[in-house]
């Protein structure tokens, strides 16, 4: 076949052009184009870039109060997100200290750059069994940017939960040996533990249950109440302040619910709570009393509920052995 000289000239020109255009075509197909010393990164305008990261919310305050949570009580959560955006959607994640997932709480849309406060009960947190737990806060702004934490803010805050708590709020004393279970009394032995506190100190349910008695004995218990706990024990509260009884027979109580106030009614000459625990049957009807002190100390350690053991309470300083029953 015969080709003119013009054909060969055109073919040579096409070959040269193809060689010159080859690098650009490779780069367009995803290859690495030649770089130069004058090239600079384009910046972080997309999510995850440096500019976006600087605009993401930052958790700067995260605190828990009353971290010894009891059934019927609440824990206060305090937090603050710093951000250019005005609002963030906040969530709280609850896990056991071993990492088992419990619940995610929706805390709602909250304003940024101001300190927020939220009260959370054990029921809201999803905890049912006594133990140790941890809480984490997360948030996203309207552009779905996830919140970060300031360097001083931990990822998790810990708290404990107990379904029992100490039956008094405020300062108190366990008194001397005369206040103990089994101490001598005229013609009998002491069937409970005397807990000395100022008159008017609030008495609360150490455990959930149903009130079986709420009555008055002029020559003995004074104003008193008996709580049949959900654990089958009877909890007895004596010498309450006149007019302070806050329960009635048949009423269901949760842990921490008010029963009355410390007083000196009945056979008593000084303000204190005479506290009994009965097992293996009802109070005074087949059951038997046990020493409450070990359980009282255990509740004080795990669920104090505002109780403070001290020897400086006004009534503790005034009390004498003869003032207690």
C-alpha cells in the first residue's frame, strides 16, 4: 500500500502530541501528577479538617454531685459546652465500670457557653442493682460535628448505686455502749441502736417497703413507725417528734422517702432515733430483733444520703445514758 509523504508527517506529529499529553491523561485517571515546590494544601473546610475541628463543640465543665446514689434519690449533673454554635444536642451514656452498656439518655438540645444543670434519678439512669457505674457525655451541633473534651475533662465520671441508705440526714452520733443493741435496761435488754441527732433531723426509709404501723405509745416508743421492707425485714423508728409523722399504715415507700423527724416522745429524755431491725417474722409478732449497727455502718459507707457521723451535734453533746431507750 502506498502512503504519501504528507501522511507520514501527520503520523509523526500525532505521535509527538500523544507523548506530550500522556502525563496529564495519567493524572486524570488517578495517578500522581508531578508535584512542585510551590504547591500548598487546600485547607480544612470539610468535616474533619482543621477548620472544622476548631469549630466543633468542646466540653469544658463536667461534674457529678451526690455520686453515692440511692433508690429514691437523685444525682446532679453539671456541664458546659464551648462552641461557636448556639446549641448542641446532648446525650449521656451509662455503663458499668466493667464496660457493660446500660442506657443512653437524651438530655435534649442545650445552649452552649453557659453551665447546664440536670438532675438524674436512678430510674432515669437505668440502674436497678447496687454497684459501681460510669457516665459519659456526648454532643453534636447542628452541623453534626461531634463534641470534643478539654484536656482536663475525663471521658467518664463514676458513681455508685445502692438500694439502701442511712435512715437519718444530717449530723448524728452512735453514742456510747449504753446506746448499743443488747445494752442493759430495767428488766430487759435494749432491742435496737440509739442514733443521737438534733431534734427535727429528718428520718428516711433505709429501704423500700410498706408501712405496717404508724402509731403512738405514751409510755414507750412515743410516735413510731414500722416499715416492712421488700427484703422481708421490719425496720422500726421510735421517739419521733410530735406532729412529724409523714406516713400511714399501708403506705408504700421508696428508699429515702421521709418517715418523720427525730424527737424525744414517749419514754425518752433526749432527742434520738431508736432504730430496730426484725427478721424471721413481723415486729412483735413472731420475729426477732438483730443488731442494727453493722447494717447502719454499711449504709453510711455506701449510701449516706447526707448523714454525717460526728460527736459535735448539739443533741449528741447533751445526751446522757439515761436520755436514751
